[in-house]
């Protein structure tokens, strides 16, 4: 990436269970290096899980998702995370989604069945290039119920026909709503074009979500490409993935009732974003103590410097200290430029 061709960033919205340094530092660091950054974070505000939850609580699905989006914003503000350049939602981008599906159909890579539209994986020979999986490895019916009407069990829905009690939108194939994967391709293309620099998300999205994104984007536009895929590891509890289905999850709000939000942030960046990070009270205590020590040190330095003439500041700094600071700056740039290696940066911070 060069200064003449500034990078753009697209990051999938991350719920609290997928907290990661990736969200915190990728955009900030690129801007620190004087790159122009366009950061897109999209929200899936209508899908099967949202509709199911809304039906159980008796709430309107769109109201439910909007409330959770607001809570997510509050959590990100507490953690002082970078705000996106633009934050599209599925429900406000139906035209773009429908247009992209039309392109895929026109290019012969999708087919319709009674109001449903499916992507044909057989028409995309390089399917699996991101995850390294072959079609033979896939187990039909493991994630989504098998539809006997499909030409290949691995074919995935681009558009789902309307079902009773569900929100729907009009389309050339009848009333319905988008499949999960198509929305991300449509929204990223709307703001970043079909080719951009960085696409982020959780490790669990590599397959099938991001694999399907590649297939449908390339099917719609042959020049579609993402230069770098960045996937964060999971937050775990006792080395088991934190999830609502297992009942072993905690929320950001619950943590910051006990600790300063920046202590949580420091805890999260103490592990490389691609690695799993195991939640423990002991590690949060350590992060909290370290955070206090850092800010106490900064305060002490300011107290000392405030008692001296600003014009003679350099005389106060011994050469050994100046060299220490220079080394840290070099370590900081080297480590952050090496795939955002935040743990090395934190270790290098100890000496100065």
C-alpha cells in the first residue's frame, strides 16, 4: 500500500462476544501512518435469528435490531473505539442488494425457484479459496436445513421468499428478504467498490460467510477483489468459545461495572488479534493495575515538567532516556506494522 493509493477498511460489525484489537487499532494505526482511511462497518438488522428473537419477545424485528445497534454504539463509545466513516444497515440498502442479485443472475451464476434465488457454487470453480475447503468437505444440513430443490446442496440463498409473520420487501422474484451473505457484498460495493484493501471479521466467518461473499462478488463483477482478510480470534471462557448458545457469555457493560473501560481495552490488546483470548478476572485485575500505573507515570512526569521552564525541557532529559524513547518508537512502528502485533508493543512500553 502506498501513500498515492490510500487504503480503505471494511470491518464487519462485531458483537461483544467477538471483541478484538482488530476493531480498535487497524483504522487508528493506518491514520497514524498518514493513510486516508474509509472505514465501513455494516449492521445486519434483519435475519433469521433476529426474527426468531422478536417472535419470542413479541417485539417488532426492526425495533429489536435497532435497540441492539444503539446498545452496541454505547459499548464502543465506552471503549473509545474508532467510529466508522459510514455504517450501512441491510434494511436501508435493499435496492443495492436486489441490483447485485440481478447482476449475478444475468451472469449465469444464480437461479430462481418459486420466489427464492440461489447462488450456484458449481459456476464458481475457485469456491473455497479463502478457507481452503473443498465442496466435498461440506456437510449439507449442518448449518442450514437442506432444500431438495437446490441444484447442489452447497448452493446458498441470495433471496428468500416471504414467510408469514416475517418482514419482507418487494423484488423481481416476489416479496421476500435477502440471504445472509449477499448483504455484505452489496453494502461494501456501495461504499468501497468491488475491490478494496481490508475486510475484517471473526474467525468463524471465514466459512461459509466470507467464502460466499467472495463467490457472489466475483460472480457479479469479475474484477472484485479484497487485498487482505483479517480475522480475529474468539474471547473464550475456560478456553471454550464464549457464546449465547452455551450460556457462558458476558457483556461489555457487565465488565465495565467492575473495571474502567480502558482496562478492558488494555486486556483485549494484550493478545494478538488473531489469537483466542481467555477471559479471567485475574487478567482483568492485572490490566487494571497496569493501566493505573501507566496513567500515574504520565501524571508524575507532567507534575515534574510543570515546575520547569518549557524552553529548557531538553536539558531535563538524559541521553539514556532519549535513546529509550527512540527505541520504543521504532519498536512501536515495527510491531504494529507486523500485522498489528499489540502484545509486543505493550511489552516494549515497560522500559520507557
